């Protein structure tokens, strides 16, 4: 890999921040206030830790469980499940357990069955967010919990769908126990990071494009106008070297960072 010089980071066209992963919020856990602006959480049917769930739950003002994601939350939080009632449960409802569905319905949660065979549960959750936005008159930033772990076909679908959403949504982040990732569209980006629980490992992945030309600073191994593709070079297992990372790409890429949250207390 080519090492870049220690020049000033160029001015970017797009600024990225991760306020829900600020160390001050993570350490506050359930005492952290909801983020300013409009943030929505989509919970998919994949496993996740309590510390990760708490971090994204308390950050968002609106939450939707995708079908079997309801089981995941219900089982994870145990007897405290009524402290974590979503605004909506939707999907084809072939995964949510009957007892779990009944508990949520009894507690006043709206459960919406969507039989559209041309849409996945993930897509149905975004359709619900879009309807909410039409009423609100503003766009939500979205955190997707799960989606890029477990079955490979599920992961590829998530990445394909989020790749396509880049043209119509400002911010969609996908987060799992091990990493957070999102799409950087063509152009220049500055990514602002609190590295307390992020990194050091990161990657820039040319997924969904034939190839791209990438330049970056702020990493251990930086490129300047370097061609990247699945048939050529891919920057994986790179390392964060700065709290600001600059990336320029000629085509959309996935940017991913390792996540290392501290374990939740036994009293959670």
C-alpha cells in the first residue's frame, strides 16, 4: 500500500459523525438522552449484545422491529421487555413467536402484517419509516441493528439494499456486535471518530461496483488514486491512525470499522 504524506486533510464534500457511539453516551448507557434530530432504529432478526442494543435504543426516538427481531429483543431483555416497547412491529410475521406477539399487542404496540412478496422485512421497515417521514415532513437518520452477520444471502441483501438507498437517504448505518458500516457515495468524505470503542481495524470495500479509484488519509496504510476492485486490491484489515479520516472515491464503496463496546453490567 502507498503511504500518504502528512498533508492537511482536504476539505470534504460530506461530513460523517457517529453521535450514538460517543464514549460519553456509551458510558451513560440507559441514562443517555435521545439524540437531537430525528433518528430511527430498525431491529432485524439477528443476534446482538445487550450493550449494543442499549446504545442504539436510547439514541433513537422511533423504533421498529422487523418480524423476528421482536423475539430477539424480548429474549435479550427478559423481564424488562415492557421498558423496550417499539413504535411498530412489521413484516410478514412468519418469525415472531405467537406468545411474543401477544405480549406486545397487549401492551399497545402496533403490529402490522405486510404480505408483499416483493419486499423483505428490512424493506418493509423502511417503507414504514418513509410513511412516518411524509407525516413529519423531515427525514430520519436510520440505524439498522443486524443485517450483515449470519446467513450470507441476508448479508448480501442488506448491503445491496443500503447501497441503493444512498441516492435517496442521507444517513443509513448498519451495526453489529463486531462492526459498524455504511456506504460512501462517489466523491469526498471526512469521517469524524471517537476511537474509544472504535477500531483499530477498518476497511474500504468496493462492493456493488466493478472498480473504483480511492484516495485516503488518516489510516495506517493510505492510498493515493489507487484502483480497487474484487479482481484487484481491496483495503481490508487497515488501521485507524487519526480521529479524522478523509476518503475520496470515484464509485460507491462500503466503509467499515471494528466495534469494541464494553460489556453491560450484570444489573442491566
